[in-house]
């Protein structure tokens, strides 16, 4: 595998980061990193007890846990040159509501990132009198 050897020695300066929620395999990274992997799996399955069939769940689990193909190795030789006369990443303010499901907030340099998320949410009620339920309530 060819590796792009980057000069990962910059300074990251952040005055303020404001997020209400950072959940389910999410990453907040300030500064350089060589590699990062964020993986999340969530499964919520709701159905009337009278309608519950075991084969339904088995089908859901089979697709949910199926193999994720690997990214092929890079075989090309790549020559890269970086010139950072001011090797500082300066951020005043970042704000948002949420980072979720294998999200990455990266302030800095990185060589490789791998994110995998599988999120299934099924709901099948025969009557609408059941209260609405968030997926976060079911994990």
C-alpha cells in the first residue's frame, strides 16, 4: 500500500466549539492525526406483538451485519509536496446542533479516514394510538 507521508505537525487553534449533542460513533478531533476510524451501528425495530414474526428480525439482522467490502490498497506511487509557510489552522468558532452516526468534525490534517454507519429504523404499528418514539429511545 502506498502511503502519502504528510507532514502532520501543524498547530490547530480553536476558540470555541459549541454542539448540543455528539453521539453514536462521532468524533471531534482538534489537531493532526495519522488515521481515524468512526463506526456506528444502530437498530430500532418496533412492531405489534401480535404481528411479530421471527423471520422478520432474522432478515433485518442478516442485512444489518453483512460484510462491508474493504477499500482496495493503493498501488500507485504518489509524490506530494506541501508548503505551509504558516503551519497554523486557526478557527474562531464552530457551532451546530448535533454530530451523529459516525460523523467526524476534524480541524487539522489527516492521512486517512474510515467511516461506516448502519442505521435501520422500522416501525409497523397497526394502530396509530401508540406514541411516537425516537430512535434514540430504542437503542
